[in-house]
């Protein structure tokens, strides 16, 4: 295993004297940086060490003995140079500049920054020079205007000093290239795109520019009526973002008097380096939604036999009540439901609480927990262990995941326990475990800085992992070649050297062809293959059948482009492959990942800095939940449940006998419920399979068929409509615990506020149920649970809550007190039994359901930047819902034109499983014959359409490929389609 440190190379040094202090620094070091080393403070406005220095504000000028003052941020030190930083002449220059800038600023009592966070750097300088806007004789220029078009960011051009910090934050850090300058002379101002309003520009609202701005030109707007105040007046809570697997470090500034978050900022951490995206910086107010569940609920007797309770979920077309669908706007009021052309209420937003809650009664915690324990034990007694199953959540902490799987395994003697990894990277984990002996990434997303070339495949990181994508874009600017392989021409393609726009479902043919060329050109690493790889000969024989010409026919990628990519990859010194669910969510997902493992292995691109295999994890704790054993075939740390020695160790540790057989996966559990002797009782912790699983109609039938269902969640979900008991749980912001990101970084999430009403922390609820079914559990804190978990997980050895610190630690880690942990795995051997990478050859197979005359288009599903999975969190966030409020189907212009469809028109999309209605979005990012639908919107649930065929190894559904048809509403018989778009 390799721990990557900064290179220790000899550099030439120079010695400079700064205000009488001699300092020796590497050649090229700026005067500003050298001055900091000797404790000399030089004032700055435009400079920030996170951005490239430009020296535009001249506030940092110093006297070097030359004819003119030099800007310390850009002037390098020279041998023998003498620098004076605060002579009377230098101070007078700074004061004059400050007065000039101050004259155009808003009055202090109206300044957008000073009246919020209170940290206007220009005003702080003015105070130092005893200057104020009121005492200056300089004229005040104004009229450049304000821009409030973005829902969470205000722009005040009159407060702008043109320091270009925002430009560099947008370009150098996030790589979005949105902000520049427009105008001439005094009318010059920052501009978004072609001087568009910020809210209608290509700005992705990451807020990096706000964090960078030294004045009131760019400021945050209040969210959820919590005013933005100076940091010292707020309670700062250091935590990590609750959304994607990047796991960005942030600080929440909490207004305790008002009981809410004022604002959030990125903070330093080796992975994210203070960066955030729109979800992390502005998407936290969902926890304060008035729709939070606050009291246990039990289904009333009159609402049996059990089934869905709302018209939306039933698919009724006769509900015309048109009531509000719940809170979602800034004031916490109701989101008005849309109406169809016949006046009936169209589904949209959230579960209708007014329609569903009358079917439940409030209960005490004692009554609800007693009922849960009694009914699950009764089902277990009559139906055996196989009659019980649990769905956990990748949004819960490591400790909660560990306890939940332990409850199902030790309490009910079954391995029927799974979570949403089955719907995202299960096939990747299957291939990685088979090939290299570990389901975790072999290097970090930041290691892209050491790569000569990277392949980003089956992923849209600018939307799904935006902070990670900023590192990819930075690497590209420094010279790293980027190969982007995906059916969609997402914004990643705009930063790529090569975009291979493969046809959906043809990844195996594409990568076999790349390997064919690498082998033909002799660009393999023969020594690595001989010493560290098995089954190379079989792989070589298989890929020999995939010359570029054949692959071009299958994939649609030009043969010469395949050859060019193969040569680039083979000749590079170091390469990493990053992949997403476009690789894994196929019936051939495991084969797709096998090809990626083989491509890295035969070229020796594993085990060194800048090389490796990295499936970008989707949810904030999908890596940790998998590590903790929330999967049916493995105990914690991927230790097989069917291995006798392993099972005996866990039986001894947990004090009970355990099931020797692998359990059912998410999709298999849903199928089992529909069998006479299948699963009868379920415990769902934070999962919403009604929207997240494929073929919703099948899921609906399964949920209704359960004898008993307990749902533990923070909102009333579509799945909860089928529950017998609903337990109000805690959001991410309301508890302590650890989370493991896509890099294998284990970090602490810290409690920000108390759960609302009677809602409780999840691990405590699980423990209470465990005690009621006879388990002797008495954990006092998440750290106690973590300690037990770590003792059973060799990969987490040495980790403890006390040594994770503010930035977390990578695992494995031999010395967490002094080391950040292991960046690059497999430098000497793989984690397989023989230490070799086991290559598995794969033949290309077509998708299970191909287009035909009735369903001629291919559907691809996925996420948007602003939203998350089933939308229960993000659609209750003011910022995120404001930016992206409606479902759309993305279509190639010709596909739309052929059907007489125009941009913004409402259309019907149907497959063999269901029908939905949503707006058309003409998109040049789609291939002809291919469409994309995000799956966040219950009123146009993409998974009504998807097929439930699964990968035979990873048991993951085919979310990325099914046959559909799209038609204008006027061309179809709308009376045959229910309001919920369900084909019964």
C-alpha cells in the first residue's frame, strides 16, 4: 500500500530580507508568501492563496528599491532583495487606493456584506486607515445595477471592486468558466456568460464566488427566513455534506435563537479542499420542512386490507379535490398541485399528507415499538427467518448501518438485508471483489493530479459529483488527457480531449476493442502481467475478436477514434479510470466493470500514484454502508456470510447463531414478496423503493402484499403509504456519526440541531427494537458502536471517533494519529487469496429489451445536479427546487421533430410497463434515438417505465436501457391513462 506524499525534490533557493527579517525560500516564491513565513502581514484584496495571483488591486504593493512599487502577490523574491512593506509612501499608496474604492461602495449600514456576515474586507482596510465613505470628498459612482435573479445569491455591481476573485474562483477552482468582465472603463462589471442575469446564465450556483468575494458584490440570500449574520454571532458546527459520495467538508453556521441554519461554507479537508456544490452550500433546509414526521403512526383498522392510500400512488383518475401537496417554498407554505386538462388534480411534489394521514393514528413510542417487535417476531415464528427482510439506507451513518444489519442477522437469523448499493454500484463491487479482492476504490479522486490520462466513463460528474469533477477539470488544464465515454454529451464532454459517444449498452465491445489495440500495439505492461495478473491469455483471446472496425459497428464510435484512445492510454505513464452508474446499471454491469479492471491491469495502471480504479460512489455513505455489512452476501468488511470460519467469528462476537446462506437482494426481496412462501415482514430504514426501484407497478403490488411493514423515515414517502407502522426518524443534521466517502475517507458528521417533535435518532430506535426482540444491546453512543464495528473490520483497524479529527482519515491507516491514510492501494499485491488480479474476459451481449417499431427509442435515467434520488430531500429545499422544479424528458432535436414535439410541450412517454407525462426538453446532448429522464419526480416517475431485468452477478437492475415511445398528448387517448400515469 502506498501513502502519497509531496515529492521531495531539490530546488534552488533565494534569500530575501523583508522588513529586516532574512528569509530563504524556493526560487519563484512570491514576496507575499515569504512575508507570511516571517510573520509580516501584507494587506490584500484581490489575493487569496486558493487562486492564482493576478495583482490587480495593488493593495499589497511593497517597496523593493525599484522605480515603482511591486505587487507582493505576484513579484517573486530575488537573492539579496530588500523589501520594505510599510513605509509611509507605501501606506499612503494603500490609503489612497482604499479611499478610491470606498467612494463607490454602498453606505456601511446598507452594505450587503457588512449587514450580513459583517466581514467586508475593504471596510476593514478603511477602518485601519481611519477612512469612511462619509468623510471622503471623492464623487460616488453608481448605476451598474443589481441582479437578484438567482434564488440564493444577490449580485450588487456597485459594490464590486473588480478584484476578479469571483472569476478565478469560478474558473480556477470550480472550472465552470461562467464569470468574466463586460463593458469598458468605469462601466466595466463582472458578467455571467454573455452579460446574462445570473439566474438565467449557465451558473450552477455552487457559491464559490460568494465565498471568494471580499465585498458586498456577491452575497447569499437568507433561506427559510433565517437571517445571515456574522459568524461570531452564530454557532459553527463542522460536519460533512449529506448528499453525494464525495463527502465535502463544510461548516454550518447555526442561529440557535431561531432554531435554524443561517448559511454554510466549505472548509479545508484533503479531499474537497473547501469546495462545495449547490446541494452542499444551499440544500440543507429540507430538514426544517413542516412536513417532517414528528410522532409515531399506526395504521387504523379501517384502512385494511392494506394498499396505497393516495390517488397519486394508486393511480386514480377520479381525484378532483385539488388540495395542497405540502411545504416546499421559502415560507414553508403549500406547493399547489397542477391540474390536468380535465380539471383533475395532477400528481406532483410530495405525498398528500391530508389524504394519507387520516389512515393513521398517532401513537406513543412504547406502543409503536412494541407493535413492531411483536409483529415481526410473529412473522418470524410462523414463516421462519426467510419471511423477514430489511432495507437500510446509504444516507444513515456507519454506526446505524452496522446496527441495522446486525439486528436483521442476529435478531431474525436471516441475511435478507440490503440497501441502495444494489441499485447503483452492486455490479462494480461484484467485479472488483472478484478481480482485486476489494469493493473499495484503489485511489482517490484527487489522485487525478498525478495522472497522465484518465477515462471517465458512464458518469456525469459535473452533475453527480461536482466537486470531484472540479479536480478533473483542473487536471485537464495542467495537461492530463481526459477520455470521456458516455452515450450523452454531458458538460464533461466539453472538457475532454476525446469524447467517445457509445451507443447505450455497448461498453463491453468498446473496451474489448481498446484492449485489442493496446495488445496489438504492444503497449501492455508485460512485467506487471507476468508478476501480478492471472488469466491474461484468455482475456487476450477474447478481445482479439473485437478489432476497431467491428467495435465501431456495435458502439457507433469511429474506428480511428478507438485506435487513438487506445494509443493514448497505452503510451501514458499513469492512468486512472473513474466510472459511474452508466457502467454498473446494466444487465451486463459486472462485465462492464470487469473490462475496466482488465484494461488497467494489462497496462500496469494499478498500485502507483496517478493510477487505479475508482467507481464514483453515489450517496454520501454508500461506501460506508457497504463496508458495514448492509448487503446480503457479506458481513462487515466484505467477509462472506457463507464462509464457515468467518461466520463463526461473527457468531462469537455477537453471541448467537447466524444464517449460513446468502440473503436476498433488494430486487429479489421485492420478487419474493409476491411468492406464496416469500418475505412477509419488512423493516425499511430510510428507503423509498416505490420510486427508486425499477418497474414501480411490481413494487406497488409487493408492498401491498406484505403482512407487515414498518417504515422509519423523516418524511411521509410513497412507500410509507403501505406501512403498518411509521417511525419518525432523524435527518442527517440531527445526529452524530461517521460516514465513509468515495475515497475511503471516514469522517464525522456532527449534530447541528435536535430532531423535531418526538422524532428520534435512528440508531436508538434500532436498539430499542433489538431489546424488544431479546437482544441484549446497551450502546451509549455512536462511538461505542463504531469501536465494536472496527474490531470486526480489518480495513478500519486503528480508527476511532477520537482520531478522525476534523478532516477524517482514509482507510486502511496504520497510524491515524499522524497519517491521513492510504491513498493508493495494491502497490505490492491485490487483496485476492493469491495476491493477483483475476482478469475475467467478457463477451458483448445486447440489452434485454431492444427498441422495436412500437417502442423505437432507448431510455436512459439518472440524476440532475440540483436533485437527489427520489427528491424527498432536494424538492423540499428552496434553492434546489427553485432552480429545477419540473420533470423533463431530454430529446434529440430530430427525434422531437419527427414526433411534432417542441421544447416545453407536454408529452406522453410510455414503455411496456407504464406511462408518464412530462415536458419535452430539446437537447443536443442526446444521441439520435436516445432519451434521458431524471428519476427525482414522483409526478413523472421514470421507474414506471424501467425494466426489472437484473445483472446475474451484481443483481442490479437495468436502469440505463429500456425501450420507450414518446408522443404528443394530442396524438394519444388520454382517457386511457390514469392521472398517475400507471398502466395497470
